[in-house]
C-alpha cells in the first residue's frame, strides 16, 4: 500500500536535507547528507537514500525546494514550489511549535533570525558574511582544540568559569582563543566561552532592535550543540525550544509549502520521479555579452555528452532543463 506524501529539499552550502510529510502535514521521514560542493550529487544521493530507507511505497503529490541551492534543486527534480529559507523555516516552526514568536536559526555558513506574530513573519535578518556567526566557526575552533564536534556541547557544559572571547570577528576570536589557550585555560572554559561569543555576535548583529518574545525556537545544525542552547538561554533569560527535527526544519517547511500549494491549486505535481537520482546532469557557465553587465549565466543540461568550449550562450546545445544568472532574465529557463 502506497502513502501519499510531499517532499521537501533544502540544499545548503554545507548540508542537503530531504524531508517527507503526509497529506495532513505530519512528519514522516527525513535524510541529511553533506553537500560537499556538489549540490547535484547531493540531491540525487538524497533521493536514493530517502527512498531506500522507506518502510512503504511513497506516492509523491508535490515537491518544494529551499536553501541556497533551491533553484538548482527545483530544476533537477521538477519542483512545484521554490521558496526562500525564511519562509520554509517559519512555516515549519509555526506548524509544529504552538505559539512560536521567534526563530533562531544557525547553519554551517549563515545564520538567520525570524520574528513571527500570530503565525506571520513580521521581520527577519540574515548574516551570510561574518564567519564568527556560523556553525563553521565553532567547527573550526573545536578542531583547533582537538575536540570532536559531537562532544562540543557536553564538554562546554562542564565549564564553571567560561573564558571571555572576542566574538565580533572570526579572525579576532581565533587569535583571542589561541592566546587564552596558551595561558592555560581549561578546554571546557574555552568551548563555552566560544558559545557565549557566538551568541553575543548573533544578538548584536541579527537581533539588534528586534523584540525576541517567547516561544523561541532554535533551529539548524548548531541547535544540536547543547552549549549553544544554554548560552542562548542565559543571554535571553528564557527557555529555548529545540524541535526534534531541528536540522531538517527547512526541508520540512518546503514539504509543507508543497502540500499547501497542491491542496490549493489541485494541480498534478511536476516531480520528475525517483529516477532523477540516476540521471546524468552537467552545468556550463557562459558570460552574456549582450550589454555592459556581462552577466555569468549558468545552464543545466541533462545528459553526459561532452559540451566542449562554448563562446556564446546561444551555442549551448542539448536538453537544457534550467538556466539562470542574468540580471534581465533574457536567458532564464
């Protein structure tokens, strides 16, 4: 017996997440893997894995994509809806966490804050330029201290006198950490000091001027770190909710958006099927010289036939499934 489901795909710079919900929006399953600089491979492998671990046959009714690679993923799988991460995370949180008013989201390469009132996004902010406000910052410093990232949180929670580390800049934070490490600070105090530094960075950059009301949800990969959860609770003086599927909330939100779209439009899905996982794709980048903007336009083709050198966008032949990157949209497919 098959189960009608909706698929959400969240392609980030560090990880790619896939999630399934049923026709009532109930969470069914999810899978996460490293993007590793190859978003096409990550999407294809993710599709294979989430199908392989299924306990029954899935009948896909709709597909939504989100994340920094949402357009690429949408073109590959034939998505019905392509939405930004703010919308996806807000929809997932408001669906599964009653009364949520603030969403803290920290991933590998960026961080976000989303303010909701009565289930509607009223404000948000994103940080994509400062390394000191992301999960990769903690990951890098944990390696420096020879602590597995999985043990980061529990080790940090042992701290009794956390080190005060300058957290406004990744470079300054690292030099400050090295200095205090050489002074003989215990590892647990350095780790929790890093958590506090990242929280100060986050609140002073993203939350500046915003009213952070409970209920507060902490989402993204960094929410796995119990040291970060405690640091946020101390800084905000309130309980922080970490959803059970905090790492895949973006993908779950994309699946819920696909469900909403299908139930509203009643149109059949444009999903290309599970066989997308076995298809061959390649991309070619070519500069458009139609005006002074000289936009770089990316073309995604199906197949593995060698493309060869391309001088003009119009010279690209083959089964083109998507194209974007131009300012004017002239070449968009």
